[in-house]
C-alpha cells in the first residue's frame, strides 16, 4: 500500500499516470498492441481523450487505462478475431459505455485506431490530422451505406454454379477482415488447405462496390481456382463456391481436444503462468491489479484432432 500513500502525498503527473496505465498491459501483449512503445501509447491517450472529450488533467490512472483499453480492444479484434467494422463499433459502445456514448464516437475511435496501427506516430494535433480522421470515418459510413444496397444482391446467386467464380456473381463478405476470414475457412472439396493472393480490384457495372480478385494455390504450389469477392456485404457468406468447402462446415460437430496427458499438463502450466500475476501481484503493480482484475484467462494448445492451434477460456472466479 506504499504506492497509494505515495500518491496521496504527491499528485501523480501525466507521465506517472501514463506509465502506470501502460504497465497494466501484459508484457507479451504490449508488443502487438503498442509496437511503438510508451511513445505510441501517449499519442493514443492524447488523441482518444479528445474524441471522448475526457480532461486528462482531472483523470486518474484507471481512466488512462480505460482509454488505452478501447485502443487495444480494436487492435485485438482487427488482428486476432478479424471482426467486421460493424461488430467492432457495436462492441466499443457495449464495453465502454461511459466514454463511448454513441455510434459516431465509436466510428471515430475505430478510424483513429486503424490509422495509428499503420502509423504509430499519428496523433490528432492539427486540423490536417482531423481531416484525415474525417476521411477514414466517412469511408466507414460509406461502406455501411453501400452494404445496405447489397442486401438483396448478397443472396441472389447462392445456388448458381458460377457463384464466386465469375466477377458478376461475387461472394459478399463484411469488410476486408471478413474476406480474410472467409478465405481462411475455405478448403478444396477434398479438404486440402489453400493459400491466397489478392491480384486486383475491379468495378463491374450493376454491382455496388469494388470486386476483389483472389487467386488460390494448393499446398503443392499448383494454382487452383480464382474467386471474386465483394467486401460491401452485411455479413460474411456461409456458402462455398463450386470446388470448395468451408472448413467450419467440413469439420462441423467436431470440437478441439487437448488430447494427450502431456498436452493437458502443458495447458495447465500455461494457465498457472498466466494467472500468477493476478494471484500474487508484485507491490509495484498493486494499482494495476485493482485496474484489470480479470475473470478469465486463455490456455493455448494444439488440437489432437485437427492439428491446429486452439485456445480455451478458463474462468478464475475472481
């Protein structure tokens, strides 16, 4: 409790609060979320506090952490779960209602994180910066509007043998992340895995939005088939084109299994290491412990059935 008594005597500075909030992220996650380090985190705090209309001068370390958490939530959903923009926007409003009070703010936050992920130095310090943010925010809105126009088109050619195999009968997905997730789920009819390369984007008369052309390659390096995708969909297609199957349907009914005793022991060891910081936090991270108090951790393992990396949530009951 010495840390708390220290702050009672001395009012924490901006740097103090920033460093404490930054240290509350697990070390193994920091490199992925903030590759630019503390310098990037400070730009994120400064910029997002503007969007959320939060006065940093009267905010404590917990508020700093909450602001950074909105950033990390978007990064994780972008990289790990590959969620659609719509899902991310909704999630931000549900998870952070105190600081993200409406859809408009959530869109701006998503736009800012998208830009900062590509340019870690980007901060909202000038009118030009705000103009760049507005451009990206408007692009998100534009995608939503085009998707609304595609509601009927999404289901028009599902039973057509040329579905997805010709440019004027594209597969509809929800954003670029949706396309990546969809393509990752596809296998050949025999279940063989594929690699994908986006060749180009084209426009087709009578179709809303651009069509992305993807070439597939077999494990043997031989070319397989070409697919045509439209990212302006309201949801990801669950239909596989002729010559393909979707892995989640191919494996329907199967669950990941830890399998051997050694795999179970390895998973339990990982769980113990993951939860150690929460069970016995070092004194200097006492406030971090009070900030993040998780209710669950993930254990990772290789599934003994399908051979893929998998994870399982384990509730700590804290």
